[in-house]
C-alpha cells in the first residue's frame, strides 16, 4: 500500500560495480523546489579485507558456500548501516527525520539471461541484509530494487533513466547521460520521443582491476598509467569481438562478465602493461561512442557522471571520439557526479513508498511499469534503541 511520507528527506546508498566505497546521498524531495536537492553526499570506505573478498567474488570464478553467503549478506548489511549512521551524523540529521533509506546493496551476480552457457532462470543478486540495516539505522529501508523488474522479464538495469530524464532532459536538444562507473551505461534523452537506456560495456571496472594487478593502485589516478602506454590495435580488435557488444538493447552486464579472466583470455602474453591499460581505456571509449552514434546520432550533449568523470584522459578521449558533441560533467548542471547514482536510489525509495513505478519498460525490457523493492519498516522505538550506534558515529561516546 502506498504511504504518504512525513518527511521529504531520503538517504540513498549504493556500492557500485567497482566496490570502491559506499556512496551515501541525503536528498531533499521538497515539492516546492523544481528538482531534488542533494543535501549531503559522501563516500565511506569498505573494510579492506571485505572489499577484497567482494572484488574476488565479483570476478566470477571464486566459490561461495552457503554459510559464507549468509554471513556475507549480514556483514554487508552492517557495512551499509555503518555508512548510513555516519552519513546521518556527518550531516547532522537524526534518523527520525528521514522518510526512508534506499539501499542498492552490493551486486555479486547479474544474469538477466540466466547462467552463461546453459541458460536457466534469469536472476540478479545484491547483498546487504536490509533488516540489519533497518534495525541498526533506526529508519525504514527500501531495498532489493532490481529483482522485481527481472521477474517481469526485464534486465533490472539501468534503473535511473527516469530520474535522468526528470533532472536533465531538454526540449531544445537531444542529450545523453553517461554513467562512468565500473560499467558504462547511457540514458538517451531525445528532443522528442521515448527515453531509452542501456549498458554499453566496461567503463572503469576492467581498468581498475588491471591497474591493481599491475601497479598495486586501486585505480588509475588521473589516467596517467593509460597515458603512458599506446593502444594495441590487435588487442583492441580481440576485445571488441566479444559477442555481447553486438546485442541490441535492452541490455545490461556486470563485473561477472567483464573481469580479469575475460581480459587475460584475450592477451597473447607479450603486451606491455601500460599498453593494456591504454587499450582498455580505448575499449571503453569505442564501445560508448559506437553505441551512442548508433542509437542517437543527433546527440548534442553528453552529461557524464560517476568516477570516470575524474579521469581526464578518459574524458578527453570521449570528446575526441564524439566530434560535434559537448562532453561535460553533470556538475555543470548542478549535480555532483559522484552522487547521482546514490541520489537515484533515494528517489527509487520514494517512488516505492508512494506506490509509483521505478522502472521504464522501454529501457529494461520489463513487461510493464512496476513498483520496485521491498519495504522494511523501522521498528517501533528503534531510533532510541540505536542511541549507542548514534553515539559511536557522532563521537559522543567518547565525551
């Protein structure tokens, strides 16, 4: 049943494909404003050993027993709760002032076509026990957004094009919103016509993984590793030969498809590490540009968000690959590029509480609009029972 939230504040939480941190965005959906306002945004780090395990599992080859699966779900729930409590403390916001927390969780597998090789039932799996989050944070939680769309025949992704359209569409020009996370995805906002969106392939995920393997750094700061190498055209051709790139939308993917094993199976072994990094950057640029030019050739402006916005080599290469098209950060439009996705899950939580659909069937391929996610209400009096967590988060316990 839809509800009428007493507050216009929502907290969105997401850890993306790269698992590089938990993004928290406190968003004010005051109807008196023309668009939602980011009241607070911050990224909270994973505990290193937990992140290492998540990255390992995300690569697709590691095995996970049932006991570890259950413990990992709760452990991630605690990590999200800690991030939520810290965000509330850092922003000076009591849990009671938040209508709901929208939690994406951490994706371990995304198989909208079933398991590779033998088909089977489609599924998508995000961990981060929402009951644990609701108990510790002392707030209503909305979570598990993707599976309802998959159950309705969709891909469960991308889920943010409706928000992109509300915030960034223009009647004067055809635009695209480009999310440069671990995986790249496009939202197409034509001057007239239907909003569309789909994943294009790797963005930062493969580059981060290769950089970590070869340099020990978790990401290629400033794109300097890629800039020190040269594009290996033969390797690029082998990477582009991946059949997934030729699939028509709707389409989505993840780290479990584009991982180091996928890359290494296409190496001959004599490539210089920096040349591989340069080629991976070229792969991201080429697949994004090809997809955009095929799907919306009159695009006048690409508005980029996600961690890749901070890679000047990547952004410059995208501009060069899209002549006549402005490529710019979402910051130009008043949206912090680091927190657009987290804002999206705050928006999805609000949609759910209001009984409104969160998906666009024309984007995901679902049979129709669906209200997404499950609601985990705050326990009566839980705000007061969480006083110990609140004291720890605010530092009051040491006073």
